[in-house]
C-alpha cells in the first residue's frame, strides 16, 4: 500500500462528464493508505479459500464479488494480520469504523483524490489516472483483447497506483447519491439508503474506474457508477484501503 497524504481537491467534473459528476465541489481529506493494485485472485484465495472470478489467473484482479463479499474479505484479512476490523454488522446495517486500523474499502472521495494524484494534482490535471493517453494507463475495450489483464502492467499514476483507470470496476464504501453543492471534509456518503428514481429497494453502492470491457469515457477519474451491494459482475472487483491513524 502507499500513503496518500491528505489535502484538498476539486471532486467531480463539469466538462465532458455525466450529470452525477456535478457540481464540482471542494473536498478536504485526511491521509490514508491505498492498495498499489487491485486485489488479485491469488490474494483472494489466500484469505477466502475460493475463487469466484469468471476469468481465472493468479495475477488477474478478482471479480464477480459483491460489495458484501469485499467487506467480508477486508475483515478476514484484518483478523489474519492481527488488525482491528473496520466493519461491523450485517446486510444493510453494516457500519464502518474509520478509526480502526484494519482494511476497508476507500470512500468515493478517497478513490477519486488518489486517482487524480493526491496533493498538488490540480496543477496538472489529467483526464485519466496517470495521464491523458488512455492506452498508456488503462485496459479498456479497445486494447484489452476482450479479457481482464494482470494487475500493474500499465503505467501507474503519480502516486504509484496501477489500474485506477480500467481493468475492473472497483467497489467503494459509499451509498450512491448526487453530490452536494457545498464544500466537504472527509465525506463518506449518505447515512441512509438512496435509491435514485425509486428504481431499487436495496441502497446502491458506488464503484469507480471503468473496466476492460468499457469505452474510454468510463475510465475518467471523475466518472461514477453504482450497483446494489449484493450484485456480482465479472467486470467488478476492488482495492484495499486503510485509515492513517
């Protein structure tokens, strides 16, 4: 993992983005640790004892895992390493202790801040995580050959993070909701269920980064997506985060 030093950045996009990427707003974050790569199948098997992935390979990102299963992985790995689990409760009642030293999923704000490069990134803004040339930094529909790829094989961004654009979508902690208009400090998403247009009864959880089967526009650092937390998808994995205490 790498230390992502805290700071302030502009979250969202008001140029070429989707409606749910607006309004652009200023967000201040404390420092945190983030996984250099997406969790691999080898790492998943070592903790969970199975491999749910559709495309098999030790160095490939684990996929076809629900948000609930990603949360369970975080807690199991924390216990395995003698750390205090971050998650408590079950189902819709799961809560996160952001003061615990165990593994967790990044918040949406943490994920976007890290993808954009952290402190000072606004001086040299990039469309994708690590640059403006999508072929250099990400696996997507035009260069993946129709399958996910081994993690860490494209160029990293300025923080040394790989595959923040492309390969597989990555689960985040937050329930999905439109952005607020004002500044925020350490936002963690809405406290209760949010179901846009009443389409679902289960609160959506956000995911970020695009995938090997999506177009380049989905790999933008500001792009957002969301699924119900029980959903398993062969384009959807995650990376680990830890609070810096």
